[in-house]
C-alpha cells in the first residue's frame, strides 16, 4: 500500500472548506427541488409525470458521469477538473433559475447533474491522496457529514423557500454560493492527483453511458410505473447487455476507462457491498417516510422534510465521530453495531399506524441514522484503504457508481413493495404496504449484519 505524507489539518482548513463546500452544494441540489415540483407544474403547465423528469434526469446524468470520472481524473489536473465541474454546475443552476420553459429547466438540470457527478468521486479521491491511511477515517467522517446533512435539509429548505418565494428561489440561493466556491477554489486548491493521460476510448464511454444509464433509468422508473412496464424492461435489458460488453472491453484495454480489477481486492468488494446495502436503506427510507406522512397521515411537504432533519443532524455529528473511531479501532465493531442498530430500528418502522406521531418518526429515524453513520463512511474507507494510490480514482468512481445503483434499486423495490403489499383502498391498507416494505428492508439490514462478520481484523480481512 502506497502512503501519503502527514497532513496538517489546521494549516489546510481553507482547502478542506473549499472541497467540502463544493460537495455540499452539489449534493444539496439533489433534494432541493423536492417540494418545488407542484408550483413548477402550475407555472410551466406540465403534468406530474413530466415534472418528475427534473429529479430523474439529474440522478441519471449524475450516475452516467461518475464512472467516467476516473478517466477524467487521469486526464486533467485536480484544479482544472474541480473548477470545470463547479462551472458546469453553476451554468446549469443559472439556466434553471431563468428558464422560460420546462425544456430549458430540464437542460439546466442536465448541466447540474453532470457537474455534481464529477464532484463526488473527485472529492473522495483528493481526500484519500491528501491524507495518510491512519487519518483517512477522520477525513471520510467529514465527507460523510456533508453526504448526510446536505440531502436531508434539502426538502425543508426548499419547502420554506417555496412557501415564501417563487420556485426559482431554490436555484437563486445556490448561484452566489457556487460562485464563491469557484473563486475560493481558484486561489486555494492545489493539484494532488497524478496525470496518467489515458487514451480516449469513445466506445467505452458510449457503453458506460448505455450500461449504467440504462440500469439507473430502469430501476428509477420501475418505482413509479411498475416492473412490467415496457420502458423498464427495455432499459434494464439494454443496460445489462451494454454493461457486460463494457466490462469485457475494460478487462482487455491497456488503459481502461474504469478499472474493474479493483474487485480483485476482496476487502474492497465486501466493503462496496456493505456500502450498497446501507445506502439503499437510507435512500429508500427518505422516499417512503415522506410519502407515508403526506399521503396517509396528512402532513404537508415542509413537515415531512422537517421530520428527517433530526436524523441529518445526528448523522452529521456521528460521521466525524465514526471516522475517528475507525482510525483508532478499525471497522469490525463499528460495522456490526451499526448494522444491528439499523436492523432493529428498520423493523420498528414496520409497525406504523394511522396514530403514529411526528415525534416517534423523527426520533426513531434519528436513532436509525446513528447506525447508518457507523456503516456508510467506515465501509467506504475500509474498502479504499486496500487499494494502491494509482487505483483510488477507479475505486472511488466504482464505489459511488454502485452506491447510486443501490439507491435506485432499493427505492424502486421498496416503493413497488409498498404499492403491491397494500390491502384494499383504505388508509390502513396502504399503511400495511409501508410496513411490509420496512420489514423487507429490515431483513436486508440483517443480511448486511451477517456479512459484516466476515471482517475479522480491525482494518482488513
């Protein structure tokens, strides 16, 4: 394992602030539009099925860009890639803010998704190259704070903005923050990634786009249309075939776009699987709980977003703590305790009723987030620690890609279970569907717990 020199936290606080701020604003943007969709429908005269594309296209482009980022990191300097990604994101935000029609708004979201898709794996790669192995848990804890807090405050923040201002305000508040980050990065960011100047393989990029894009789109649409819909079947089939061809091609290229040989490291493969389980569990709950609160308990969008906020705060506090514990004790007991908490609290969510209170949901979700924080970043750090520095960019791209797919699959499967397991047209029947979905999620968490026992030593298998 290659190592890096000791990293001075205090001396590099401005640099870390720039990196984490860039990640924060791009990740926040994923959920910032949640409660703004109804006024957009009215203002731009589009249907519910059409307006949902503003969310879907962002996640789709985001998921397509992530696998390509390993190639881009080898091709361009850290500063150039960071500034380009943030500039693309800023351009998309401006287009969305002034969009005269839905088509222009959609174009803005495409640009935002492209910029955000580059940012996440780029930031992880930079953090791993800056920090020595004994400090990476702490570094990823800070990154985890951003990952947890940004998407959770999005619905509450957008709810407040939409209640008091026009829907365009959700984009206007992002513009000045993004521009400040770009200016700060220009002066503070330094180059840390090594240029390998890989050759551009257009066919690989096309196959990657069709493969990962097809799977993400298929799973995302399945949650709304059902698994038997023609679009779902075609998307999953095209995605699967393209991905198989893509993988075979990468294994034979001298300079692959995405290095699948990272899965030859057993601990990386295991840690990626654990991360997929916990991320799917977290994302699916943030979709199901607000639907349960709004459609079945009568809460408004702002309050359903507010319910998630205590969990976000708890996870934000816990992520740096988990990172420090990882550096000191390793991953073994963090993962086991985390999955145990996740399993128990998820099963407790499988006992909801029409009398369930806001306080019960908020407190239980906050406890559940403690478990998630003990698994998500430690599992990522555990896996990436096993890779030599020249494979870290590929490892982070792979880790983020598979997490995106897990989030899409988890959401689609649990939403489909929620619908199909509902009995009758009554509220109690619909709540039964929600309870069944959480029971299934609980068993998945139990599987993650059992899988975590494969880890024997603190930081390796």
